[in-house]
C-alpha cells in the first residue's frame, strides 16, 4: 500500500483473469472439462497431455505461471488443442474435426469468482475521476458477459481483448491503445496484473506505476523484477482510492487545488 499512495493515477488498466477474478476457478476446471469432452468424442486419453500442454497442474488444481493457459489468447489455445490431438495419433483432419466438436469456453458468469466487490471498487475510482480500462487475453464476448454480470459497464471507459486484432501481451499495444482512447499519457496510468506478461506489457508501454497482484498464477519471485509494487489482491485498492478521497477532502478544506497539491 505504501508504494501506491504516492502515485495519483489518472487511469487504471486492469488485467481480468487472475486480477479481477480467480484464474484457477475459471480456467482450471475448463481444461479438465474440455479433456473429458475430447475423450468422449475420440476415445483417446486426453486429460494428461492436454493439461501438460496447457500448463495446468491437475494434481494440485493450479494454473502454472509460465504455462500457455496463463497468458495465451483463446485462438492459440484452440490450435494447441488440435496439436495435442494430433500428437495422440489423429490425422490433421481428424484432430480438427474432434476439436471442433468438443470445443467449449468457460462460462464467464457462473465460473467468475471476484477477488473484491468490483462494482464498489470501480465506483470509488470513478468518483475520483480515475478512468478504468481492461486489457485481457480473453475474447470480447465472455469479457463483455462478465462486465454485464458484475454491473460495471457504466464505470468502464474501454477495454481491449484477445480477438480485437491488437498484438497481445507482453507487447505494449493493449496499454497504448487504451491510453490513446482515453487521451491519457501512459506515464499517468497504473497497470495492474498477475503475470509477467501483464507487467512486461506495462513496462514496455511506459506505464507510470506497474502493480503486480499475488492473487493469480504468479509468485512474488516471478513478478518482483517487473513490478513497482506488489499487493495481495485488488481488494487493497479500496484503501488506495479511499486515501485519495481523504487527501482531496483535506486539501479542499485548506483551500488548495488537490491536483497541484498531491
């Protein structure tokens, strides 16, 4: 928290999975379910090789920090699944057909477990004139469904998703695109994420404050080299924005412009 309080963000860009919602709850069960679907269609033992290829520790029910599942767009995960089916002896044509029949995506509402009251946090940020963006390697349709389920659309300025045709993390393009849309210099922006890809993206874009959260797939040892600040989860941002509000109220009482006095 101490590392946050000296930075007054004009905008905050959030990653989604692992940052706003529980990554393991959303994606771990999906890999297992997908493997079962593919097994039913093909008769092949898919679970172990698919979990290995995706980077999911099935025994410990944990998404691995440096695995494909942690920061790979859905279109690429689809291709990876086809490759796994081919590795099990199917021809390219057979593998394509099986994956097309068995492919599914996680339910973005039923499986989304929030780390905090996202609507309340976004309301507080919005009340302090802090713009909010989302940069995610998930696709737009499930991201939009989550936004509607959490009832946060009114506070969200913009978002960039994996299927928008913008280079994915760790390239800086997602952050730069959001900043351009918001008309805010990246140096005035806080970026919050749970993977090294998130933080490398923020660094490459010149973000003013790079915040790693330990609620996702990564350990502190993974993130510390790229983050300005590490926090346990986005729940700690309530205290950040409340401190901003208190600071502004104090400055107003003293007759000072809070924008210059911070």
